[in-house]
C-alpha cells in the first residue's frame, strides 16, 4: 500500500487509495470510470473557443469540463482517512478540505494518487524509492 502526500493550502496530509478506498469509490459512483469523470472530466472539442486566439475554455458551455467539487471533497477526505489508517496515525481534522483555495489543484493531486495507486509495485520501483529517500 502506497502513501502519498496530499497538499492542501500548504499543509501536507498522508493520503492513500487502497482497495477499501477503491471499493468505496466504486460503490458511490457505480464504477471507477464514473469516478474519474467526476474529478478529471474529459474536455470535449466543443469546449474550446475556436475564436479565442489562445484557445481558452468557452464559458458559454458550463459544466462540460468542470470537476465535481463534492466528489473532490469526498475523495480528499476518504484518501486522508485511508492515509492515516495506513500510516498508523490518528486521522487529522479534514476541515481544511472544506475551505481549500484550489479545488482544481486538489482534484489533480487526487487523480494522480488514484492512478499511481493502480500501478503494480515491483522490485525496481521499491529500490528506486528506497534510494530516493536516503
């Protein structure tokens, strides 16, 4: 089980996305693809404003590329609770999640934690991690 640091407004929390967290996400959203779409929705070609010289997202089509803020809150709390359990520490207060200033940044971190948790461990990865922490 891997532990990650989830940073919220400069404070780092231990976070984990193990089997129990995956089962909870699957139960809540029906399947993991639906969960992924909540915190990292795919943008459609129609979301890009072709008339804008820099290709900014078109504000006339709200919701097509937005994250689900409640899913971000729920997932952050879940991963923090799982991280504390995995680290064998008391679960810190998760109140900071509700007042976080960068929900998109948190969503990106959560997605990275989720994806990297799905990558199987192997001996080379463990040796690399050990060498990096020395």
